[in-house]
């Protein structure tokens, strides 16, 4: 949040940037009409949910222009998140522009989507030839990022890692990419006790169902599947289908009316449970993102994060609203808030992007902590035991094969069976 030229404006009059897809208000948990009346919102409901080529670059370009316009009107933009990567695109200069290729009349091909259709290991191998540094940072299973890096190289002729090095070298560049786009950012992190958060998220799913979630999804699936089922081209990797709630109810919705009510009910329960699990998993992922990308990485280009505990909503005024207002007003007036930003102890020597190949398990492990966990894991230890057992068998076989029939006869004559067994074991 940039503040130096906006000190006469109340936070209540500011703007926020939120959900982009048209319709689908329940599944995207869209800001209500009442909330929209309280504060001017931007970038709501303007992308057709069936458009799959809406990218983070499109979002970044439109949102940045809006932020500049809001500043020009002497107001303070508030970015409300949201998808982590999209927020990062507004904070740092971390994106490389690539454009879909024009292929004749009205045919546009997004190279990244084309690449993602190929085998992940083949893509990773190709990346390792043109950009070994980026390949070492990415797992072959992370096909979308591998494809993105290949796309950058193919369309610009410059390795993706080289782009990132240039950004880091810019004045003010930090561990997250280039310098901050806006010099005075203030991040408010609303967090809650895990138990409270889990209960709240479960209730949110129940409330979404009560508000008509299934009818919303049913209607959308009907419109979507008219085209896609015939082509057998349902795509759950792009666009709106990355949103939580689509994959979880797909089986229930496409079999509705074509199976027994009991089976349908089981699939519905399975979808609800799955939605609750994935929602909680996503919330944990967002918290890890804050910790890993902001709190564990001190540096000049990492904005301060102020924690606000939302565990007890009955204490909203004193625990959340008042401290948030004080923090923002301090930024607007150009001095440090009384509240201290959240800090996390970090291990300077730990490498989060180190590359490890486990030949035993035939797996690539990224990160020192992940590698330490892997070599202690049950699956790795199981493979280790299996390998040792095979090695012992191989040595024993070699020992028995190295003794010729005549020598074997001599051994039998010279010693008892017990002694021979001991000699063979000691050889092993």
C-alpha cells in the first residue's frame, strides 16, 4: 500500500480488487452486493468462466493500471487475496511477458498449453538442455512450471533463469524476484487457530451448499458439457476449473439421473467431504505461502507483514479492526506503526531449492528439508531394505558360483556342514 501522497483519505473510501469470473458467485465465494455497496470494487465478474487462456499476465496488466489510476485519484488501493501467484505479480517484477502465437485466421495457440500436453519427464529433459539451472529447481511432475520455463526460452530466446537473474540484479532486487513495484507496501495477514479455522471452513462449505451451490454447478456443467463431453475434452488444469469445487462434484453431476439414488447420494457425500478437505488443505497452503515467501525471507524487497488474529470474531473490534486501522493510518502518515511486524526464525543455511535424486526410489526431491524427510520416510527405508536384501542375495549367489564342484567336494571332506555355513556367511 503506497501512502506518501494519500494522507488525507479514510480507509473506508478505498478500493479493493477481487474475484474475476462472471457468475458462479457461490463457488468463488464472491463479495456480496451489500459489501460492494460499502466500498468500490474492481475486477469482479468480467472474465467468461469458459475462457481458459486468461493468465496471470492479463490479471497483472489490468490490475496494475487500476492501481495507478486509484493513486492518481488520491485514494489507496487495497488488494484482497486471493491466489498467491496473482498477488505476487502485483508486488514484484517477477513475470516475463509471453504472447499466444497467431496461427492463421482467428486461431491462437498458447504455447504453454501445447507443451503441457507432452510427457512431464520429456519436457523436464528438454528444459535441462536449454536451461539447466531452472530444470534443477523444478520437479518433472511440476509440468505447468516446466512448460512455462520452456515457453519463455522458446518465445524470447533467453533462459528463464537468466530473466530472473537480471531482475535480482536490478536496484532493490530481492529474493522474490525484482524490486517491489510500489515502494510502501503494508501486508495485513488475517490468521486463526487451526481448529477454529477448520471448523469455520467446514461451515462455509455447508453454507455454500445451503445457498444453492449444487444448482449453480449443475447449471454450469450443463452449459459446459454440451460442448465438451462430445469432444471428450474436459480440462481441469486451466481457467475456472482450477477453482476448488469443480473436480470434487464432477462425478456426482455427470452421473446424476443415470445411476441409483443410493449411488448418487454416496457420490454427493464423497464430493462434500472432498470439498471440505481440499478447502482446508488450500488454507494451510496459503498460510505456508505467507511464512515461506514473506516471513522466512528477510530482505529489502520483502514488505512487512502485520498479523491480525481472527480466531474470536466477538473480539473483532479490538483484535482486528482497530489495530488494522492504526497500522494503515501510520503508513499513510509516513511513520512506523506501534505494532511490530511478524517475524519467523529462519535457517540461513537451508536451501529450499536444492536438487536431490534418489536412485533407490527413482524420485527427484527438491529442498534440503524435503530431502531430510525423504531419507527417513517409510517408503525410502523400505526400498533401502529391499536393496540390501537383493545385494545379500547377489553376494551369496556369487559365492556359491565361485566354488567349483571339485572345491566343493574338498570343502565337504575337510569340514562339517556347520563350519561351511559359517565360512559362507562370513564371506557375505
